[in-house]
C-alpha cells in the first residue's frame, strides 16, 4: 500500500492540490514564465502511449509541448522548462481521469528532460518524444467526509451532496472529484451560517494492490456567525454610508454567502467602481459577530463611446453617448445619446434619421434593488412606410427581483407628427409601460446556453382622436450547445405582438407592428414588412409573428461562421396564410473580441415583393440575438 500524502487546499476557493511538492490543477503561467529567453528553438513532438479515447485526449490537451510545437520555444532553456512543466500537466490530467499509477517520460533529443540542465545544447530542430503509460484505473474504496452540515430548512441554502459529483465507493477516483466534494461540504456548512468552515484534515491513500483510493476528509465547521458592522474603504467621491446601504447587509442577520455575492453584484450594477469586494474584516468574535469591510476603487467620473452599424439596405448609422457617473456622490448617472442613421449614397440629408435623448438614473431609490429612471427624447425617423417627428418624456422605476428577473414600469407622455399614406397626422399620447425580463443566458453578448424572455405591456390613451389602446409583446430566445467548448451553438428566437383598440388610421404608426431588418427578418428593409394595401402601399398592422433559427460554429478561437433563417409576418385584423410569411436566409462571419463578436451577415429574401431589395449586408457588434 502506498501513501500518497495528498493535501487538498480549500477554504479559499482554490482548486489546486499538492503532491510530492508539486502543485497540480493550478495556473501554469508562473512555471512557464521562468523560462529563459533565448534564440528560438524549433522542435517536433510525438506522443507514444497505450491510452486511447478520453484518456489520450486528456493527455494531448494537457501537453503544452504537443499543442505549441508549431511555435518555437524560447531557446533550449525554454524548451526544457516547457517539458518539465508537462510532467506536472500530464500527471494532473491522469489523476483527473482516475489513473494514479501512471508513468511519464519526456525525451528531448533522446534524453530525459528532467535530467537536462538549462544550458544544454540542442540540435535545431530537436525531436521530443512523450511516453505515457497511464497504468490501471483506480476507483474509490472507502470515502468518509464528516461532520456533515445539518439539513437546510431554506430551499436557497440547499447544496448538492458530495456523491452528486462522483464521490462514492466504487466510482472512478478522479482527483478533482475529491476537491469538488470538499468544496460542497464546506459550502453546505457556510450556507448554514458557518462562515469559517474549513478542512481540518484530508487523508488520501492509494492501494496499488487493489487499485483503490481511500479518502477521509474531516471538516471543522467553526462558530456560527451573524453579520456585524459593515465598513467601507477606498471611496473618493462616493458616500460610504450609501455604499454600505447598497450592500443590503444588516447587522444581526445570519451570515449567508449568497448575501455577500448579491451585495457585490449590487455594487457592480452601480457602474461606479473599477473593482470592489466584500470581505470579512476579521475573525468571528466570541459573540458570534463577523464584521465586514467593503473595499472599492472608483472609476473615472466620465465616459463616452461611439458606435456604427451598416447595411446595404438601410445605410450607415452613427451613434455616440456621454456618461456622467456619480453626479452627487450616490451613483447617480446622466447619459446623453445622439444618433444619425439612414446615411446612403448619394447623400441626402433629408432622408437621415436623427435622435437625441438624455437619461437620468438614481440607484437605490426605494431599496437597494430599485432604480428611479427619468428620460427625455426627440427623434426624426424616415421609413418607407412613414416619417416620424416626435418628442417624449417618461419617468419610472426598475426593480431587480433577483439575478435573472427584472421588472420595470414607467409613465410617459409623447407628442408626434407622422407623414404617411393617410396624410399628415398629429398624435398626443399618455400611457404606462411595463415589462418583465427573465435573462438566464450564460453571456449577454455571445450566449451559448440558457434562455431570455421579455414580456411588455403598454396601455395608452391618444387625445387627438380620443382612443384608448393596449399593446403587448412577448419574445423568447433560447441557446443550446451541440458541441463542447461552445464549438457549435444552436440559437432560436420567437416573438409575437398584438395591439387592441382604435382603427389603424387613428393609431400612431410607431405603435403598429412592422418587421424586417437586422434584428428582425434579415434580407428585408428595416420595418419594411407590414400590411399590403390594395394600392401597393405598406402600413403597420395589429399583430406580429417573428422567428429566427441560427447555427453558430466557432472555427477558431477568433473566427466563427453562422447560417440562419428568419421569418415573419404582420397582420391587420386576421392572420394571413403562410404564403404571406416573409422569409430571409443567409450566412455570416463572426470575429470574437473582448467586447463581443463583430458581426457580418449577408441575407437574401426568399419571397420578395416588388420594391424589396435583392440582398442585405449587415455589420454590427454582438450576435444578432
């Protein structure tokens, strides 16, 4: 029986562990950074192993020598350092697959890399051979983890049991499973208020005669804690009392790690801090009280940005904003936006779209999860169906129900002038808008999993014609990984809308439904799909149905391709047959950046009407949906 002396590092969220003095499952950048810079050293690496399937793939993915062989190393010393790091990487990969009796040999120019001094002279290129024998598969023998946390009475405090991650007798003894089981056990105690729960002892013994691993983990729960004083440090212009209030941590409440996470998210939502963290300000006192310190670093008070979109159908659009953060010391924001769009060749300024607006946001208005929002806007929009000139003002609130659910509502007043086939018409509206967003996507700019739901409702009254109306929409987006590492993602979108109330000729055209454009049915003009009148003109309708299906394939880490089909139709009073459905198909390229993917789409309308374009090219930032 061999004692491995495996020490699991826990309590700080670390996922590394130490074996024979080596740190496994840690960032190897520090090890590689020690390589001495020298003349480029070319090499060719081959793998000789009896392993197949997932084990072979794990070895190949772990080896920097195999993955980086197209790029010369930084001299002989750099190559030797990379090889020595590969011992650790491959050993960790074997342990993670449950192979604790493997052997690894890395030959550089026919000699074991572990025995080569850094100043060794090597031929250029040099042959590198990795010989890996994974040995037998090990399974867990006896597993003990105690004491276990008491059952949680609150649903939000419940944590998966260690056996849910494969920590059980007879199961494959993966090294990371031990660490995951340990973290689950600690989290279960912390969810019960034991903030300082830690691993007191971790014994892992491998029996090479039976190919089993026995694990005994002892937890020290510590003292149960309640929240104490919340202090704030690092503020420059921010009111520290306001920062403490926005954490929503109250003295006397039971410690809950979920409350700490929510506090950090609230502070991040203020858009004032470059960095922030909520941490214990000391140990739990004899009275069970744990004080906290909020450490922040403020961002510059001002920010501006510019952006552009382009399509061959709708032309060039330019936009910009200027943002003032923390106007009065409590994270108040003022943002001014301006846009010019519809710029085509030959240039005709009378066809341009203009928009200008300002939005003031007061976070923490009624409670830490509530924002007061006031906005004004003016715009002129030229579309094939109508030309709009309008001004509006609104005031409302946004309530963040949890990490995924957001509820908002506002009162508004709007004056507008429309020029369309019905002539020149004035409208004066007052109404209420409300919406619910359920955002369960894994990434807002480039989602690969999850879903997004947006439901809106808008009752309003129009004073010129004396009509009451109700408008509502519902949109659902879903994302599904078909291959690992977000290689292939299937994305779908569906949207419906309805308007109940006055006749179409007494309804503001911007409250009617249209389809078409880069965020709707690609291949058709923006808001170019509507209700066809007998004289050939197009107006908005009372009902809308839209849908999109997109396959996104990531060719490299930076480049992706997509194929898509969009469809939609608009109805006046009754839904038309499917022959009236407008469909666009196309393909696109994606270039992935830290701000999101840059998007280039080309689409063609499948059942174009007279006046529809032959194709559309769209440029933008972020996925189409």
